[in-house]
């Protein structure tokens, strides 16, 4: 499979090099790092580690992912892997997700709840928010998820067909809701999770947690 990885990044100079170092080169052909207006050396570090760096001035996790997808159209991959730039995910576990794609699944979530999370890596508000969101998705869309984790793989053509729109905190849940509505073959695999390097832009602050929680719920109800 022709696989590329898309990594949204905002002020992650201390971690992005570790993420790129650990991505298995034998199964990921190209890595696109989307610098989302960083004020540090994120872009320089990523370039030094061989990442293809593009810039997206519009702030927001979803904005960065959408910019990565637009750039990927030039490459025409078969599969896209998304993961975070903060080194909380374990890039070396990408083959676990790709194995499920090879088995015929269209969309694979790396579940932190099914895997092993380092103590303190998943904050209580993140666990609670995940539980509520996946419960609502199960009730309204009939799809059983355990996590809204950002570590995921999806077939390229299926991704384009989802017509992703969200530009911030609703990105992951939008993909999962649309995948369920589209009848994609969906799987979850256990993945490891560790404390991120630096402070989370979402669950690291009260305001970030509230904004993210509101947007996730809004996105779920939007697609009813």
C-alpha cells in the first residue's frame, strides 16, 4: 500500500522530531507535517528530520488536517494515517492499524482505551468526554467506538468521500460519525498512549476542555 502520514503541528519543536524518528519508514512513504502557525522551530525541526512541511495559517486542528489532505492530492496515496505531533501516540504502532486496512477495513481507530495508557496520560476530562461522545454515537448512529483518539488510518478514496469540513475540535468525531453514516468497514485496535510533551491545547486548560466538549457534542447532533 502507498501510505502517507499527516501530522498537524502547533508549537511542537520539542516533540515533532521524536515523532518523525519513530515512524516506520518501511511502511510510510511520505510524512506531511502541517505547521499550523507555530511560533517556535517546529517547521525547522520537521524539515531536518525529513518531513514535508506545509503551512496553514488558519488556526485549528481540522484546518491543519484539511491542508494536509489538500497537499496529499498531489501524491494520490492509498491510505492516510493521522497522528499527533506531541509524541503521545506511539508511531511505531502504525503497522497495527495498517494490518486492519490490509484485512479489508476502510477506517481504523487507534483506541487508547483498549490499549495501555501511561498513568496520567489520559486526563479525567478526556476519559469522561470520550465516554459520553462514543455513547451518543452508538445510540444515534449504531456504531460502537471506544475512543475518539487522533491516531487513525483510513483509505484515501473513502476519506475524500467523507467530505470533511470541521476546522477545529470537531474533526475526529466528524470523521467517525460520517464513517458510520457511510457504512464504512470500521475497526479499532489497541494502541499505547503516553503523557504528551508540553501542555495540551485542548484538555490542558479549562477553557480548551469546555470549547472542545461543546464542539464535539455540536458535531454529533449536527449530523442526526
